[in-house]
C-alpha cells in the first residue's frame, strides 16, 4: 500500500471516529491493542478490509463497519495526486457527499485544491460554501488558486467571506490578498487590508509588510510605501530594488540615492535588477545624465551589465544627443559580446537616429546581419530614418523587408505611416494604410492618430471619414489621442461642425483636445468660438498651456481683434505664469501687421527679450506685402536672408512688394540673386479629392488630361462673370506684361484650375474641397465667390493662412485674410 493510500485511510477513520464516538469499553480496547501497519505494495479492496478488521478488532462498531462497506479505495487517493483528472475529482466529490465526508475540513480543502487546479472555480467555491466550519487553509487554498489564475476580484471576495465567517487571516493568506489589491490597483481595499494587518499583529512580519510596500508602489503612493518600508524589520534586495526603481521613475534622484546608500549600510547587496531599475527609471523620468552616471558607477563597482542595462543607457544617450558617449558604450558592448543581441541592436539604431547621425545609422544597419534583427530592431530603423527626414530610404527598406518576408507588426506599419505623414508624403501614408489592412494587420489606437494628419494635410475627407468609421467599429474613437486627431482632421478638411461633435464625444478631455478645437476654430476664422472654448476650458478645471495661448492669439489674428489679442498676450504671464515664446510674438506681429499697425509690430520685435526667429520676421514681411510697405519690408527681408538664405519665398515676397510699386529694376535685382543661388519660386499647387482619389494641379501645368475642358469651363465662367460686371484684378499680376497676358496668368492659378476640375467631375450641387500651398490671391478669392453663387456650390479652400468657406457668393472670412 502506498503512503498516500495509508494516509487517506487513516484520515478517513479519524473522520469516522469523530462521527461515531467510541464507548468507554471501546476506548479501553483501543489502548490494549496496537494497530498493525500496512505493508509495502499494492493491495486489493479485500485486503484493505482484512487489514482494517485486524487493526480495529472490537473498536469499531457495527455501524462504522457497515459505513466502510461502501468505501472505494481508488477514489479518495486522487485528492492527494498532482495528476488526478477532473473525472476522478468529481467521483471523489460525489463519494464525499454520499458518505458525509464533505464536512471534514482536510478532505474538503483537498477537493477545493483539485477543482482549482482544473480551473473549475465555481465548483471549488461551492465546496467551500458547503463546509459548515471552514478553516483558514480552506480559504487560503482558493485565494491562492484564484490569484494564480489572475482572478483577483474573486480572490478578494473570498477573503471578505473569510472574515465574515470569523476566520482570522495568517501570514500566508495576507500577502496573497495584498497582491490581489495591487494587481487591481484597489488602493481603498488595500488600505483596509493594511488595517487588518495592523489589527491582528502582523506589523513585524517582513513578508506581509513587504507586500504592502509593493501595493503602495503599484498604486503610485510612494510616500505610503516609504513609510511601510521604514518600519520593515528586515529589508531584502527585492523590496529595496522596487522602491529604488519607483523613486527613479518619479525622477526623485536624491531619494533614490538615499535608499541605494542605505542598502549598502545595511549589508543588502544590490543585484543586477537593482542597478537596472535605477538606470531604467532615471531614463524614463528624463534624468538621462543620472542614468549614464549610474551606469558608470555600476561598471566601477564590478557589475557586468546585461542587454537591459545597455538598452536603457543607449536610450538615455540618444535623448541627450551625446554621440561621443554612445560610441564609448558601443565599444563596451562589442567587448562584452552583446553586439548581436536584438535588444541592443534596436537601442543602438534608435540612439543613432536620435543623435541625427544618418551615416552611422545606415552603417550600423548594413553591418548587422538581418537574420539577427527582430521586428523591434526593424521598427527602430524605420523610425530613426523617418525622424532624420530619410523617409524615401525608410520606404525602400520597408518594402525590402516585405519582399523578404520579414516579420512586420502593427508598430512597423504605424511607424512608416507616421514617417510619411510627418514628411509631406501624405498620399503614400494613405496607400500604406490601405495595404496594411489588405495584408491582415489590424490598425490600433496609435495608427489612427498617425494617419489622420495625412488626411487633414491634403483634405482627404473620404479617407478621414473611413478612418473615423474604423475607430468607431473598433471602439477606439473615444480614446483621447484618437479623438484629438479626429478633431484636427475634420477642422483641416473644412468640417468644423464635425470637429465639435468629435470634441464633445471625448469623455476625458486633456489639453490636447481643447487646443485642437481652439486651433480648428482659429483656422476657420471663428474667433468668438475659440475665445469661448478658451474660457470654457478653464471653467472645466483645465489650465491653459503655451499652445492654448497660441491658438487663441491666432484666432484673434484671424478676426482682427487687436484689443483681445493684447489682453490674452499680457495675461499669459500675469495670470498664468507662462512666459511668452517665439510663436506668441509671431502671432502678435501678425495680428498688428495685418491690421495695418506695421510700426507697432516692428517696435514689438525690437523689444523682444530674445532674438527673433524667421517666423517673426516672416510675419512682418507678409504684412508689408499686404500693405505694400517697402521700408519695413526691406528690413524684414534682410533679416530673413540671414536666417533663411535658401528660402525662395522670402525673396518672392520682397520682389512682389517692389512689383506692386512698379519698381521693376529692383524686381530684376532680386530675381537675379535668386538665379545666382539656384533658387526657384515654389509653383502654386492645389489638391482636390474626387471619388476617393486626391488630384494635384499645378499653376501653368498642362499635363492634366482634362486641361482643355478645364480651360473651356473657366472661359465660360469668365464670360458670365463679365456679364455680371466682374473684371479681372490684373494689378495682382506682379509681372511687367500687357493686360491680356495678365488675364491669362490669372486664369492659370492652381486654385481656379482645381475648382474647374471639381465642377467637371462631381455631381451638380455637391461641395468642393481644395487645398492651396500658398496664400489665395485676391482675384481667385473674387472668382471663387462668384462661382459658389453661380454654380450653387459650397467650396472650401484652405490656404497657408486659414480656411475660406464660399457659399452663395459670400466667403466666411468676410474678405479679411
């Protein structure tokens, strides 16, 4: 007979004896006879009976022997087996119900454990509930098993029942219950458990107290964790390391160093996990120098780093943009033999990308065996190339990975889409999104915000709506990042009312959401609405940041609200403690300049507390072009030529100021400088989306297959306009040519071509959406106003300055732009 079988039989008869109390005569007989012990080996049911009869003699009553007649000795031993099947467990359960053994705590606890091993927790709980007087072991068995299966809420429910039964916790069950609390971030319940710990005298139990430290750390209550930590009777390296890492992640350098020094004083030797926790934590909290210093100290103490250490320190070096330190770390990596580790390769590529070292980045990639690179390294490479403007190279390598069948995940596709969106390849971003879904890669809540800017940049409203539909179907539309991107996309596509609907549907708004809707209103010239949202934001308890002020100042600029603009500008520091940045001064210069207060704008520039950047001088130069102010225009242009010597737009603006005054010699001089430096004027370009495809039209370009029909349509419209008394504003053609040529030049502007193209290819009455890469000229503005009324169309035109919503012969800008 096996030891387990003998144990089961012994415990069974203990239970029978308890259920059938012995008489004094039987007790005497028990004392006079010594029980025989079973022999080794397997025994039959018959030999079981013989052995028991031999041992018991006259001790057991006839009732007990009759009870044992029903015993199947192959059933109960399964309770002690680690490989018992569910069927065997159920047989044991049935037998215990039949024989009344379910009230025996030991057997019931074993039955609970077996059901829990098979993840049949409902049956395990049923057994626990059926025990009239459950013990601590009965509850702790189920609590431990539920924790093991990550069923933490049920675990806490069982613990609550345990207390309601009057069963006191012990040092084994409490750490499991505390673990369930921190896994659920149930701080309130955890505090109650802490009260139980104190009440029942577990203050000096190191294991229980250490679990409380982890609870408070997981619930981001580092001060409470420190209080418990200070009262620990014994401190181990795991608890110290957890507190160290938490302080490092919070950026609490002094506190982390204090704990670290205390470990050494108490004789607690830091291990590799402790060092990694410090380095990784400092890196995550932005304390990159401290992370590198800790790495150096780790090396000097004789600890050998692993791939986690190297990855963290390379990330810190990249954020510091200290290539020289990165090269030193790389040499150390080669010495340690970690240069072929996939995690180290990813961090190395990322570091070179952050340091803007495209040459070293490509060299590291070319010297790396692509078989060693995992998907993380490929993602790091794609991101690093895109970050450095090498999006064409990134696309080429991405396609190579696809052809080779290399693993690419949702992060790979999202990184490539983001790279295209951020580098002016919006159409490519849309194509990648389509391909991504066609190969079965499901976009996520990061993909959509990366794609939507591409939709907004080229006013691809149909694509944007498709992405919105995907977000709704997958339940991510209310995600704060997705929602903010939708607000921005609809605003850039001219649908500000849809922007507001998306904004209102975001349940938990942050500053990005508020800034997105304010920026949208500003872009559409809705200054009052932007100001209202600015005040609403504060009433809802959100503090405006420097971007919020940029948005509201831009709105004032579009509406010509000078007094309001000054109010917000002055209140930045006075009421909110925010120092004015370059973009705020640029908004104010633009606001004053567009309103004709050029001298006031120039005076503001001269009084700036730092050297003005090109955006500030550019705002002044654009205003000088609007009001044809030669003196201040020349001052602004000279500064821009120094700051942006290769930007042709600045030369064109100055040339146009001269041309407006018929100063053709000066115009020729500026154009000669441009030619000598190899600069060309950026051609006017407009985009329009028709039938799920974005079309591009260039000023003066005749490559469009419908160009003949476009010119004919514009000619017919021109005749209708002249009948209505409209004459082309040829003064806007800043070239020394005759009037007829000027009319032809005006006819070739890209926004006019795009409008005509849209009229030819869309149903009557449907709206048109156009984007222009330059500021819309006055003549085109007048023409499109006429067309909107004559053709009965709503026409949305977004130029570099703002949105123009043409309807019934009127523009939303009120002719102020």
